[in-house]
């Protein structure tokens, strides 16, 4: 009677859709939260515990299996090592304990695939609880993607066992030819491989990059995609053994074989071959320490019968004939003895004749170690791997600051795609770069609606921004998809910055020195903008001269010559660099006058008197004042009668103080009468001042010396 595994799902949680935080209990000061589709456990001390009821199991089964994908965030300051323990409890009794260990913890995000199976002679009958603790490295937090608890009955004829062919994955990437040649597969002492297998797989050796199926997968084997640049898994069995595998989204020729490609009968045992977990822990030569190695494959083995498998591994770095001077030629033998319950995994190095014990690489449970899945970069850093095909993921640390965040990117021609995921929302550039690569993108399977390339000289440069309204989440996931070889790209983070509203710039425009007609006038300028420098400015001098247009901020001082008399209102306008561009303006009114408004019409002197005539021109928009004062000596007096030239001239026969002169033309005459005999010399003066406000703009000093004469 066939064994029935009776797989029963006890608890299945996908935290991207299951908001399960309320079902967890903790004594940590930090609450259990769902952040970014993950269940986050953040211990506050070495004593912090996190518990979750599981339920009951089928008493007819004999195994309980717990699986979980989780990340350890190593960005905190901690001891550099961490241990996360998983305890299975019935009531307060601890039934089983497993742990995940991390060493050399740095500022990166580590992915761990927990897969533990517990053996029970008698299954627990009560309700079970899962308890998670952090005995070392409580400073780090763990974020869980999922949690799966199953019970089942172990069937000896279907136990998944893992193997590693040491170094083959990396060596084959540079090989001219390579082969995994299956020689024999005995079960219970009987050869299971059929003549059809040997007849249809009689060509040994191929170019690995052309015919083996290299892939990149997550630590649990999911999200398996084609990748021959940075693979962690490969499938040589499709080509070398003629075995078919599923090729669907998320599973690039992985899983258990579907059977021979040809449809022929190759025997039952070979149908147990397959590939899922890409990297597993293997035992080092010291028999104690473990090393994670890529390129794992599995065989579902019937442990109720003896087993013996023989196959050869060849690598040739120079010749298409794999047997012509190979650099690697090993013949492996894997055996299981059911009576003694012993296994062995060895190979003969055909190049040296030595037999090597490879026990640490065979008959493994498939335990996976921690793996750095996301390089952590700070938001002010730039990162730019180049040349590789594949998907690259980075964790962009944004901190607790609030504001507009994002990335600046540059594809440098060869198209790449930049995607930022923040708090569950994607911000996607599409494939950007030169449109001359569009045909290659389409050939690589890129959908036309994802192509955002541009004609030369466009190189695929741009910005992705998003709002960060809260302190948490404090990070974003940046993914760069590079489907074409020879690419080069760079990403620079944008740290959160408050969104500053664009306000108009301000400017103050003042008259410092008012120059007269034809002379320099000086103005002061003070301009600023809250969001950045002034982008450009203009000045309209209001006198018919060309508009002054200049880039950058204006000077603090500027001059201008007005060649006409009058009042002017120059206007300065400054512009910011925002979008839309805003402006601000100010005026500095000025009155420009003739620097010589007074003209002497006549100035003569005779023995007994002197005469003076002058004209004053007051420009439009101005208002002058006239002051006339006298200083007579020796009996001298005003003399206007015999100094009158006639016409419109006005005689001045007395002192004048602040006589207002409105715009127009004025003519005056005056004189000094010194007709008194004297034996002494005297000096008499008349002072004429024309003022514009408090400033004297012109003056005349009319003087006469009285000699000892009798007129």
C-alpha cells in the first residue's frame, strides 16, 4: 500500500495581504506592526518575546514543518552577530527549538529562509504556539514576508535530498564546453536508466552559456528568472539529460522535472531530479563549519531501498571537445545503504587519480543560510554597478525626516528601468535610454508599453519623487532592471526635504544719488527669493532707452545717465527660478535737472555803479527757490533804474528770501550804486542763490570795489 503524506496546512500567512499584527503578543516596548507588506518584530531587549497561536495538528501524522521568509535589518548599532530562535510550544512546554544565526552583520538587509521539520513519535494533542526571541542582536529587527506551518506523515520513498557540485556553476560561466554525464542510477541494486536514455543523450559536452539554463532566484527558490551574468542557480539537466522542466513566470526551468523532453521512458528514478532552493549550506572540510554555496539541485530519494548514482563532471576552458584537455574531470558516486543507514558522496579526480570525500556537499537537508539581498545605501549616496544583465535591488535609507524624497537616475544610453517602491506604491520610470536599443528590448521580452526611450542625444536621465508624509516607513526599495548587456547606470538618492511653496521674489529699489541732466545717477538694489537665487532681472529706466535684461541676481548698486530733464520712474523686475516662474518689482522715482539753470546776461561796472542781468530756466516737474542778499559798504545802494534793460526783465531792489520759481524762464536785473565820495575803498556785494530744495544748484557773487573817486 502506497504511503500517503497527508499534508495538512495548520497556519498559512502572507503578510502582504494578511494584517495579522493583532494576533501576536509581545513584551517588547516596540509594538508588532505590518509595514510595507511585512510583519515587523522589533525587540527592545534580550528578553523580548513574540508569540503567535498556531492551532492543533493531525494526530495521525508524525512531522511538523515550519517555513518562513524573513529579513534581518542590520542597520542598527549592535554586536555584529544575531540569533533568532523559533520555539514550538504546547502550553508552556517547549517541544522543539530552532535558530537562525547571522555573523558579520553590517548595514545591510539579510534574507533568511527558515525551513525546519520536527519529528514526533506522538503528535502533540493541545494547541500549539510559536515563540520568537532574539538572544543575540536584539538591536536588529526582523521583517517577515510569510509564515507557513504544516503537519504531514513522512514517507520514506519521497524525501527531498540536496547536492552541490563544488565550483561547477562559476567554472561553467567561463567554459568553452562542459558536461554533466549521467553514467548509472541503481535503485535496490538494479539499473533504472533505460537504453532510450543512453541512446538519446549520447553527445557529451556543450557550451554552457548557450545551452545550460542559468538563473537567479530568491533564497526559497521563488522568483526564479533567467540570469547568466550573476546566477545563483543553473539547470544542466535540460540539455545534458534531456529532462523537461516548467518555464513559467517566476519559475525559469525549475522545480521537479516534468519527465523526458522526448516523451521516451528513461526509468522511474531519474524523475526525482529537480531544482528549487538555489543556495544551501554545505559542510566544510573541518566537518563542523558551514558555507553557503550556489547551484544546488535535489533528488527525491526512496530511503527504503539501496541507492547508487554515478555521473561525470567535465569543464574545458579552451576546447569545444570537452574531453580534449579538460580543466575539471571528476567522476562522482552517491550511495545509500538502507541496512546500515549510511550515505557517501565521493568523486575520483580523473586528472590526478585521487579519490576525494565530498560528503559535505551531498545528502543535505537543503538548509539555507542568510543572504544579503539588498545593499543598504543612505539617501545621500550614489550607486552605479555597471555592465551586468539582471535585476539589482537596493534599500534606500531615508531616516525619520518628512518631505519629498526620491532618486535621480541616469541610464547612460543603454536602456534600464528604475523602480522605487515606497510604502507599497511603485514609482516607475519604464525603460529609459536611447531608442536605438528598442529592437533589443523587444527581443528580450520587454513589453512595448514599458519602453520610454528617446532619440539621441537622450541618455535616459530623470527623477522619480514621492511624498514621505510620516517618519515611518523610513526606507524605500530601489530596483534597477537591466535586460541588456554592456549597460552602465547611476542612481543618486534624494533625502526627504520639506516641500517649500514657491513664493514671489522680493526687491527694493532706491535712489542714492540723483544726477543732473547728462550725469550719472546711482541706485541701490536688494533682491532675494526664499526658494533660491534670483534667476534674471529687467530694468525699465522710463526714459525711452532700451530695456535692460540680464541673467542672475542684480548687482547691489547700479548707475544710469538721464539725458533729458524731467521726472522719471524706473522699474526693476526680478524673476525666480521656480516653475511657474514668479516675479517681484519696485520703483525708484527720480527728478533730473539742468546742472546750469542760471545764465548771466550782462555783467558790467563803471566808475559810480555796476549792473548785472541774469536768466533762470526752471525745468518741467521742478520747483526752484531764489535767494538774493546784499552787503553794502560806504553808503552804496541798490541800483536798478539805470541797469534796466527793458523788456520782461524784473528788477531786484531789495533782498529776496525763498522766492518760489515754478517751471518756466525768468530774467532779472539789479546793480550797485556807489556814488558817494570817499577817501577810503569799500567793497559791496550782492549774493544770488538758486536752490532745488535744500541744495544750491547755482550761485552768483556780484561785487563792487569803491575807490576814492567822486562820481
